[in-house]
């Protein structure tokens, strides 16, 4: 997910801006946004919306096209593109249907919102609250007239007595159901009141008092902010006295009136801009659907490429194998666990096929060379006995007849012939050994003991060479033919000794060392032999050629030693690998358990 966000950061940023402008346009249409509601502002917002939406579509097209090129086209399978197309269509069609249905439903709901019955209910609700408040205000106007009438009538009774005034005003307050009654002068000074000492007197505004200075009619005073309704009137029978009556409105009713006024204003504002609201809603919906569609297609592309890339790799690898290329491998890519297992097993199958092919080739090669060696050994061995007998006769018959001067030359020539005959006999014997190599008799043998015995035996050739034997277990058993496996390590260690001795002849100072590492795990037994000899860097051909029969780099070698080693290892379900390292050579043998 983080990788997806990182790759599409600019697209996501553009989407957020476009969506924000779309919502701002919607809020502006209903006069709830930060921008003032005006035709100019609305036109500007719609133009910005269209431009951003166009840029969003371009970005989506570019990113989708890029994803298709990177993740689909390079894989080259038609089925990949087909599934992507299906996935995109299955996402696009429902999205379009839902979009059309939602827009229709929104339009239908908006029309119902402005239905005549709804309009009537909205208007009536406001009118009811308004009439209630108006009724309260009209009542206080009538109450103040009655209170003023009673005050004028009781002028003599009251007689400027504070207690009487207060008792009279409190009685009027209870009878008339008002909250405050005040007697004030033309300076708004409080003369008599129903307020207690801890209550605060709020005088009327100057404008209201000035209106009733020379007028005997009562004046309504409306203070909507403080939920107060009041009335003021001049007392005719008193000089410079005015009655000021206050009644507090029900707070819930007052709030309801304000909310109703706001709601009805909003209602008619929305009705007036209903077309623009539909457009802005459609823009917002298109923006969201476009991004969701892009995300769906991107997920489809990534899922398809993740799935089909493994299948494509399998197809390419199987095609290469069909053409005979067993070096083909399925690339290890991060995908579903099952596909990773499939890829791994396919590569293991290729490795096994390659191993079996190599074994088959080795067996065929050894069989062919064995037949040749058998025939050569037979053809060469037949004349060797007559030649040896003839040499003996010549020596016995003519040895006495040759003078002393030529006697040494005669003996040297016979000696040379005998040495060459022995060399031919040695070659014939190796041919015979190679030709009639028996099948291994497999039993469990301890490789640790076999290697130690060979080290002790071969260490006598050159005691200056240091041997380092490393093992991860004291006993490592291999189902093998002891004589043949011993021959393998004898031949390889002997070659390492000879390589070090050859290097020693041409180099002043060298580190004479042979290390043998033997390890065992659940599936393999691995042996690594490293020496500080001449290595394989001087080989002109492929390093694998040293395993071919009769291929040798030694002056007196027959080229059969490593070939026999390879045959033995192959018969024991193993592989051998040669490589050059710094100042030496490395030989790795792996036996499958």
C-alpha cells in the first residue's frame, strides 16, 4: 500500500485538491462555504472544477497507460490483457450504473425536497412560531394599558407610598403574568419596581422612551437577542412618569423561531440553486468514482501482473526446456505463496532434469570411452608380450657378441625399449581399469575415516604441506562403495599435492596448504577441497573439459583420473564442481542423501 501511495503521490494530491474544490463548490451553492455566494464566484468555481477534473482524467490515463506498459506489455501474454480488460469492465459498468442511479436518486430526492407539501409545512412551521411570539408581544401591549389604567385610577390610593406602590406592582405582575414592572421618569431613572435587590434593572433604549414622551399610546419593544419582549407607556395622571413592563419569552420558542427563520432561508436558497447543487454533486461523484475506478484498475493490473508474470516465466522456461536449453530458470519473483512454491519446484525439476541429463551423458560417454579403452587395451596388450620376449632374446643372443665399446649403448637402448613397454603396460592397465569399472556396492561408510586415512597416506609424499581437516560431525555416513569413494579423495588430494609441488618449482615462496571441509545437513553431504597450487586459471578451454576422458594438462598423464572420479561421484548420486580461487583451486563435491 505504501508503495502504491508513493508511486501515485501526485495523482492522490490532485485528487484531494479536486475533491476539496468540488465540496467547496457544493457548500458555496448552499451558502455554507468560505466563499461568498454569487454568480461570478459560482462560475469561477465550476470552471476550476472542470479544469481539475480534466487534469485528473489525464493523470489517470497516463498512470494507467504507464502501468500497462510496465506490468502487462512486457509480459507479453494476451490472456493477461484480456483479464485486465474484463476486470476493468466489471468495475466500470457497476460504477457507471451506480453513478447514474445515485444521480437520479439525488435529483428525485431534491425534487421531493421542494415538493409543495414540504414547502407548506416549512412555511407553516415558521408562521406558527412567529404567530406565537407576535401574540406574546401583543398581549404585553394590552397588559401595559390595563396596568396603566389601574395606576392612573389608584393615584390617590398610592399617594407616593413606596410599600403601597411595590405591593400594587407585584399584584399587577401576578395578575397580568408579566416578569418585570417598572415606574421610571423621563431620564429612565427607576422610581418603583418589582425587582428584588439582587436583580439587575435594564432600562429601555432612548429611542423608545423618546417616542412616548408626548404620546399616550403604548410602544412595543422587541429584544430578540435577550429573549425579551417589553412595552413602555406614559402615565397620564402622573407627571413625568412612565410605566415599563417586561416579559421574557420562552427560550425554546425563541430559539425555534430563529432556527425556523434560518431553515426557511436555507430552504429557499437551496431551491434557487438546485441546478448548481446537482452539478456540483455530479462533479464530486464523478471525481470519487474516477479515483475508485483508477484504484480498481491499478489493483487489477498489479494483481494480474503478479499472477501472470509467474505463469509467463513458467511458459518461457518450459519453452526453453522444450528447445533443449536446460540452463533456463524461472526467475524468483515476489508473488503468492503457492506460485512461489510452483516456481521453486519447477526450478528443482529443471535442476533434476539437468542432473539426469548430465549423468546420462556421462554414462554414455564413459560407456563409449570404455568400449574404446577395452578395444585399445586388447589391441595394444596383444603385441606387448611378443615384443617383450623378442627384447629378451635379443639381449640374451647378442649381448655377448657386442664389443665393450658398444655394450653400454646396446644396454641403454634395450633399457629405453623396456621403459616404454612398461609405460604402455601402465596405460593399458589404466584403460582396463577404466573399461571394466565395476558397479558400486553400497553400504554405509564413514567419510570422516576415509578422508583421514587418505590424508595420512598422502601426507608422506610431501611432509611440508599442511593439511587442515574441518568437519561439523565426528561421524558422517554415506551409502557408498568404500573403495571407490576412497579412490575419489585419493585422486583429488593427490592432484592438489602435485599442483602445489608444481607451483613450488616456479615460485620462490608459497604457502603450502590443503584444507578439506566436510559438512552434513538434512539433504546433503558437502565436501570442499581447497589448495594453494596452480589452480585452473591456465586452462584455455572450459574448466569442465578436465572431466572428459583423456583430457590432461600433465606431461605424463593419461587424462583418465578425473574422468573416473566423475564417474564414481555420478554413480553415488553426487556432483563435482571445479573453480579457481585466489592463489589456488577449489573442488566442491555434493552428495544427495
